[in-house]
C-alpha cells in the first residue's frame, strides 16, 4: 500500500468512536419484547447509518487509487443502498368469489375508492397489484400500469372461444338454447366487437377482424395512467377493466393481463403490497399464469366471503379446494400465520332471524334483550299511568268548570243550547250535596288535586321520555349486539371449520401415503390450537362514517369506525410487515456495523504497535491463527453432522416418492372413473379439453376444473404427508439445533480470542474490542442467513408441484387435443371412454416422475446444504479476524519501497502530492468527526 495512503489512514484515529456502540445497541434491542417498538428502533438506527455511508462515497472515490480497499467499500455501500432502497416487500393476496366484496374491502383499507367494485364479472377477472407510490410529483399521485396480453395469447384464446361456440352451431342455435360455455364465449366476443353478429365474427380471420377493430394498440402493450385525483384515476381504471354492459361500447377488459397500481396510502407505506386476485369470473390462460405466479410469492392470503355465506359454504374447511390445501401443507402455509378470513357485509342482517337463532346461546345478546324487555314493560306502565292521569285531569277540569259556572264565574253567553245543558248536567252529577252548599271550598280542594295531578303527569311524561330514549338506545344496542353475536358465531365456526379441515386433510394425506393402513375415522378436535385471524367487516358502514358517500345515511348499528372492524384490519395488515421489516433492518445494521469496524480497523493501520513488542506480536498472531483453525474445524464438523442428518430425510422422501409413483397408474384409473361419473354436459367436457384440462365453468354454479392438478395429485397427495413430516417439521428442528450450536461456537471463539489477547497483551489492548465487535457482527449475520434456510423448503415445494403438474399437462395433451375436436352424436360418452383408454395406456405421463422428481428432491437437499455452508462462509470472517496492527509485516519492504517511490514522485511533482496528502488527511479527520456525530445520533435514536 502506498505510504501516503497509510499516512491518511493513520490520521483517522477520530474514526474509532464508541467501540462498544453496535454490540451494545443490538443486545439492547434484542431484549425489547414488543416487535413494533423493536422494529421501529432498528429502522431508526438504519437511517443515520445510511446518511453516514453516503457521506463516505466522495471520499472513498477520491482515494480509490491509493487505497485498494476503497473499491471494496464502495461496492458494499452500493449493495447496502440497493437493499435499503428496495425495502421490505410483503405480498398479501385477497381471494374471494365474485360478489364477496373484495374490491370494496380493498378500497376501504386504502381509504380511497380506486378499485372498481360494481363492474360485474369483468373487474373480478383481472389481477390488480397495489403498492405504495414513491413519486413526489403531485400530478402522479395515482399511477397504474395496465399490461395487456400478447397477440399470440389472444390468437390462442380466440380459437378456443370459437371452438366453444362452434359446438352449438351444429344445431344452428345462438339463442336461449345455447350452452353456458357458448354463451360466455359469445358475450365476450360481443363486447370486443360490439354491434357485430357472432356468426359473422366466427367466419372472419384475425386479419379481417383487425380492420374492424385495430388491436395492435392494445395487445402486448402497457398503458400508463397518471392522475392527481382519486376520482379521475378510478374512472380511467374503470374504463379499462370495468364492464358497463353497454352493447355499443368496445371493451378492453378481455385483453388485460394485470394492472399494477401505485398510490399513497398509509397502509402501504411499510412495504405492504395488496394483490386483488381473480374470483370465479372469466378464465384466461395468460391471466391464470399471472395469478399463479403471484400466489407463489404471497406472504399472506386473506380469504374473503360474505358473512351469510362464510359458514354455509364452509370456506374455512374447504378453502379453495383440495389441491390448494395440499400446496399450502407442502409449503408449510396451512396455518394462521399465512391465512386469515374476512367476512364482509356484516351490515346486511336480519335482526329477527339472528335473535331467533342465537336466543339462549349468546349471553351478551340475551342480557341486552332482557334489558330491552324490562325497559319496554316499564315504558308501557309509565304510559298507562300517564294516560290515567290525563283522564283524571279531564274529569277534574270538568268539575272546576262546572263549579265556576255555578258561581257565575263562567259567562252565561258561553253556555249555549244543548252544550250548556249537557255541561250543567255533568257538573250537577259530579257535585255532591255539600258542594252545592259550599262551592268555594270544593273548588279549592279540586284545584289542589289538579295541581298534584299536573305534577304527577309532568313526572310521568318526563319518565316516559327517558324510558323512550332508553328503549331507543336499547333498540340500537340490540342491533349492534345482533351483529356482534353473529360475528362471534361466524368467527367461532370459522375457527372450528379451519381446524377440522386441517385435521381431516392431514389424515387424508397420511392415509394416502400408506394405503394399507386401517381407515381411522376422522375425529374433529375443537381445541383452539391456533389463534385464527378472523375479521367481520362492513366496508359500506366504514365509507359512510368517513363521509365518502354524502347521500348515505349514518349507519345506526355502527356508531364508530372501530365498530366496522376496518381499522382493526388495517392495523393487522401493518403487523404483517413487521417480521420482514425487522429482518431487513437487522441485516442492514449488521452490514453497516461490519463496514464501520472494517474501516475503523483499517484507519488504525498496521504500523500501530499498541505497546506490543515484535515477539509479542508474533506470538499473538500465532495463537490467534491457531484459535481460528480450531474454530474452523468445529464449524466444519457441525456442517458434516447437519449434512448427514439431511441425507437421512432426503432418502426417506425418495422412498416415499418411489412408492407413490408405483401406485400412480392404479390411482389415476380410479380418479378417471370418478371424473366420468360426474354429470358434466358434453359442452363443458369439451371446454375443459379445449383448455388442456383447466377451465372455470360459468353460470350460477361456477366450478373450477383442473385435470392437470387432479392427476398430479395421485403422486403429490401421498408424497405431501412425508414432505410435511420431514421438510416442514423435522428438518427445521435439525437446522435450529445446529444453528444454535454454530452460534454457540461463535461465542466460544470470541471468548478464546479475548482470553488469548489478555494473556499476552494488556487487558486494555485497543484492537481487541474491534476484533470482538467483528466476531459479534459476523455471528449476527450468520444467524440471519441460517434462519432463512427453512424458506428453501417452500421454494422447492412449489417447484415439485409445478413439475408434477407440468408432467400431467404433457400427458393430457394428446387426449385433450383430440377430444376438443370431436363432434357428432354420442360425443359425451365417446370422450369419457377415450379418457379411460388414454389413462390406461399412458398413466398421464407420470412414469418419468420418479427420475425428474428425484432430481428435484436431490436439488432440495443440496440447496439446503449449500445455503447452510454459504451462511457460515458468506461473512468472510476467515480473512477478517486479525487486526491490521498484528498482521504479518510481509509488506514492510514493499511499504518501504513505496515510501521511496512516493518521495521521489513527490519531488518530481514539485510537492503537489504533499498538498493532496494534507487535503486528504483533513478529509479523513472530518470523516472521523462525522462518524462520532452519526454514532451519537444513532445512540440517541
């Protein structure tokens, strides 16, 4: 290294500030139990650290030629900045059938109406990704990129739609007698080419149709939308993925592949990405691929259903079908950490029905109903008392009037005709003989009586008003409690159904693993083993309370925003990002810390003796190398132990796979018979074949058909039990145990270094703390990477499922291609019989599964082993554990020669190099001051 560079490094002693800073900081943070507080503090630490490394860049670039390590540090800074810029990305998929309220729910969560929610089937068929908008341009507060399918993808779909319709044209019928498949295809072509007869469309080529409507500006293109207001943005999105139903307006939604939205919403600020996945709407191969790719990278799934269907349709038990449950189980996602259930439309309630169903079951509702009953009875009694007092007052008033008439107080001219005679008769009847002799005394008594009655009436009226208010309050409370009671009932049932479904499916795959085991009856365990996240929400009430709908009346049963449960769901969404945020923040802190220690050690330089003699330095170096080799051997032994255990479980998986593949033909034949027994119309069967086994039927009873997954399941279902037991349960325990051993070895290594240094040197030997800090930070980095290894199981579970399904798709292709062209009488029976023949002859191409999946499994084991070793080797600690001041002085002669060269160069340049050296030295001193400031700021944070 050139002497001028060494001089500049030695001038940066101010760089070494607060030796225990990072180590103490991390240990203090790890003791914090609240994940939100802990994550927030870690992110607060990262911010000044990033400011620090940005300040380093000009200085390092300027001295890159003199200091070779500057290039390495610049590369690390770029990596750190890229990681920080990308930030956490947590994908939450929102899944639900058409009409479940997904779009309205997403709008409520965003506090912005941007996703169309009233566009019939169209908008439910498109994947919509929503993430935070980082743009500072006020004209682009709302942004979206609309990606359309390619020309080739549309050509394939057009041929499929034509085939669906042509089957019906055999009977020359395009009216009410159309099959569901033909009607769906006709409706789509009509919105693409409005005003044209479907038969005419079918007779035209794509080139001819291109003259009717030029699709070149759409197909394969990406349309960018940029707006400053939510209203205008929502309108443009709706124009593209919405379906107005107007026959003369050409639609774009059939060509949309995915819409990527960016906007500024608080819920999205911490890296959350909401993905509105298609419901059971229009099926499109290109969109299906996009949807599947999103599902594979989701961190969480929210299953959405209307509250009156959530229990009836057993969404928590059935989820999205058997194959979906199998994939969740293989990826270790069939749990409450990955899944949450959301019941919508809780404002749509039949209160009498809820009271009837929950009467005697829900204590809180019973209490409110009893209070309401008591208050109603009290109100009836009070009203009865008031009416009695009113009647009494009428009589008393009549008595007073009569007495005053006898005394002449009542003007005679006011008593006319029959009315006068009747009044006098009534007064005469009500006045006893004593009153006739002393009317003044009687009048006083009656007036006093009237006064008392008026007071009693006033009290009764006041009490009646209070009781009416109480009854009205209780009426609303009953409404609220009915909603709450139904919510509790639905949440309990979802919990029960989820656990029952998990228990039953695990038993199913376990029995499928070994067909010879006795069939054990399913035992549903109502044991609340997992705290399933369930939410019952009202998007309509939330929006009304937010005054987003000026015309809407305030919902009586939802007095506050919290009562709609939307705010609780928003908070839960933010909590879903914590683990990923903390992991990234911890990694960044470790990287910043390693760089801090590295630069600090380099700044101290090799020529610093720190009071060591040459003999002490040589002895210390020899002992440290010896300790390192012992540490290296210990780590290697741990790696070998881990590898041996992993091989045992890989061999077990291979054995289970071989058994599953050997039984696959027989199971495929049985599956084929079950498929044939389904009462599917020939048109539906042909529509499935036209799409190589994957199709979603339309109409009221929508159903998803996926023959590729069905036939892949004959291998995957029995294999899933072994995978779940080994990869999801046992192997993580093995890795956890070995990870603990590795981290313990790091601690032992640090203690050995400390003891060795203190044995030879003064306990206050300055480089010691730097070495210990480095080991501690490398230990943290190893921990982070070792913890990530279990995620490989999910990745390979996806790959195995994809590969097996691909094999099934290839095996089905010859049959489906032939059957999609079959016509004539008896086509339905012919297609079913030919499927049986095809299965018997080919086993759907599952025979090669053994070799292909064996390779996948071997790759899985090798990947875990490789990741395990990389996690330990990645930090590069074997080259970093010795401080520059005690490294071998083999470069001393080069440094001496460099000094001479440097002096000569300086003389040749007329002393200019000395001026540059002074300037650089001053910058390094400033750098040391900056590090002190950053350290203090971070510590205060």
